[in-house]
C-alpha cells in the first residue's frame, strides 16, 4: 500500500517522489511505502494551511461540530477496515485495534461537541470595568504523534486543534502511517474544507524537525519519547513556541495487602502487557506489599503464562508483534541488561517465533524480580512487554519506590483503605493516579505527566486552552 500526503484537501505524492519502506511487524516484511517528505512538502502544507485558517476560525461552531462529527461517524462506518489496517501496520492484535478505532471516533465526537460548548471567562471589577477573555485560535499548529496508538493519539491532538479553529499540519509516526492516510480519505468525504488539515508523512528528524523549526507553525503538540521531547523543547524555545509534550513513563502499579487481589491481578496483566507493553501508561514497575508478595507473584505468573502470542489477526492471541525491528532490538537489549544486573526471570525473557510468523518481531511477556530501584531496568523506559516486580513493607517505602524515577506519568494504587488511597493519591508525584483501576479514561479529565514525562496537559478544556491564546479585554465603565 502506498501512503500519500494530504495537502490542500488532496492526496498528493511527495514533491521528491521519494518513499520509505513500511514494514508489517507480524511478518517483518515490507508491505508498503510512505512519503519521505521534506521542506518542500512542508512549505506546500503551510501555504494551504495559512490560506484556509481564517475561514475555518470564522466558521460557525455548529458547522465545525457537523464536520468533526461526520469524521467520527465515518471512522465508525469503516471501523473494521481501520482496525485491520492498524493491526497490520503496528503489530497489535485486531481486537485491540477495534477498541482503539472506537476511541478515535470518540475523540472527534468529543471535541465536536467541545467546539459548541467552549466559552471564556469574564471578570467584573466592581463599578470600574469589566474584563473578558477572548480565546482566539493560534493559527497554524503542528501535531506530531508516535507509533504505539497511532490513530488514537493522532486524533486526540487533531480533533481539539481543529475544534479550536486552527489549521493543522500533522505528522504521524513514519512507522505507522496507514490509518492517518485512511483518515485523510475520510476527511475529504466528510467535507472538511481543503487546507484545514494537512497530513505530511515522513521521518521525525527530517520533516518533523522542520515543523518544529518553522516559524510559521506557532504551536506544537507532541507525543513521543523523552529524548525527542527534550530536543524539541530546545529547538522551539528560542522562538517561544507554545509546546505540549506528552513523553515517556516508568509507571508504578502498587498493590497493598488490603486490595481485592484477584481484581488487581486481572487488571495488572493488562496494565503490564496490553499492546505488547507499548502504552505510555503501562505499569512497568509492580510494587507489592511483602505480606502478599508470594501470592501475587504466583497468581500473576500463572495468568501471564496463559497469554497467547502470535498472529495479530487471530483474536485468541493477546500479544501481537513489536512495532519495528529497531524497537524489537532495543527491548531485547534491555532483557540482556536486566540479566546482567542480576534480575531473575519469572516468565519470558526472550524472543518468540510463532509458527508461520517466524520473521515477525515477537517478545514473550516478561516478569523480572530481584532488582533494586537504582538499576537501569527499574529506571529507564523499556516500552515493551517487560515488568519488574519489587516488594515493600510500609506505605512510605511504597511511595518512595513509586516516586523514585525521573518520570511522573501515571501511577496505579490497589487498596480498599480510603484513607490510604487519598493520602497516596495526593503524595504520588504523577500527572495521573488510578485507584483500583487502570486506563479508565474520561475524556474531560486533564491528561499528561510531570517531571521527565512531559509539560502541559491534554484532554477536555485543557486541550482547548492549549490550542487557543487568551487575550484579556478590559472595558472601563
Ligand atoms: P519518538 O519520540 O521517536 O517519535 C514520536 C514522533 O516524533 C514521531 O512522529 C517521530 O517521527 C517524531 N520525531 C522524531 N524525532 C523528531 C524530531 N527531531 N523533531 C520532530 N519530530 C520528531 O517516539 P516513539 O518511539 O514514536 O513513541 C514512543 C514514545 O512515546 C515512548 O517514550 C512513549 O512513552 C511515548 N508516549 C507517550 C505518551 C504520553 O501520553 N505521555 C503516549 C504515547 C507514547
């Protein structure tokens, strides 16, 4: 399949006519190509975005609502096609991709209604004056997204950017471009005005970097790795470009002795290994109270050994393929690091070669124990089907272990003690805390991390605030 750029309302080849190979992770084979876009493509996208932006900003909210809703409806109509494409492109099981397509449509539907509801504040000064805040569109904004939840995260950025009246230049990951391409077809069908959304495919350090450097793009919403995020921030800072950075995590999943252990284990299997562990919110550090450590360990190992790995199109398989060869090698290198650090492997620890898919990139779900907090396995984001399990004695120790990395994205706490839940929720140094659940998402809530996990928040009004500039108008009486 040949992916094309979406510029000026049309599907177009890159100016250079150069393409990059696109691989199918489950087989390791090249099955398509993606534009290797450069500055010339970006300039065309900018011209088209600039010419469309003011009209889009001034389009009545109800019309914006209708178009964004139409995009959502079309994703629903084509859900199976999208899910199959996402699974083939990313390596995730199709059953999981189906859920992500539902959520991608919801992202558009949610921000369609937000376009209708978004309002600003006014501040009256007794008898002197009234202030009101204009929330104006920024202009042309950039959205850059990663490969782990391709359309889900792409739509999570584009939908609010459009709802807020901006024209968008978006770049999906070069590893997973296909559903963004299918989305561009849908945007045409839904009647999104030409130039309002432009999708430019290609390499991060090439066309992605140019987007961040370009003074014509006034804000960048980025989701990806922490190292890339640091580089982006350094590039954008001298231009005082508005930035939202959703970065990596090393999330703790804490189980106390008073928890509903069976429920905690059931959810922990998902929180550890869903999407091959390639979700920024996955709990990669399992912290268990010493009194239940052996029980939790035994039950968890039991459950994880039941997880079937292989062909993502087979609904019986819970674990699919790792997204790319470089990432596969990176995860395997962390297994070596864990071995050298003295980690004990309770499950997995190696690549898997399912019958008929021997050339694909599969790694067995891996549970490691016996490592201290201060080691690379417990400090660095692996972003694969690998968790480390540690025990604690006191609440204070659990908190110190949980907070003891450079990351601060999401933490999960399992307890039936209300006091403990509230105390920890307040003390955990993370942007998101789940108590007795994981990945339970209300799209109105602020989403994002602290420390090296990012700057800014997405979701609901936070996203609308990011994609608008507030201007105070003070009118004296
Ligand atoms: P990545 O940083 O390599 O790439 C992300 C995107 O940035 C891609 O589109 C890539 O092409 C682009 N990019 C790369 N270099 C660039 C540059 N110099 N300038 C501009 N754009 C550039 O990340 P990835 O490997 O695709 O994704 C995995 C990472 O994303 C993990 O660290 C994961 O934790 C993180 N992530 C975070 C969240 C969150 O919400 N916090 C969600 C999902 C993934």
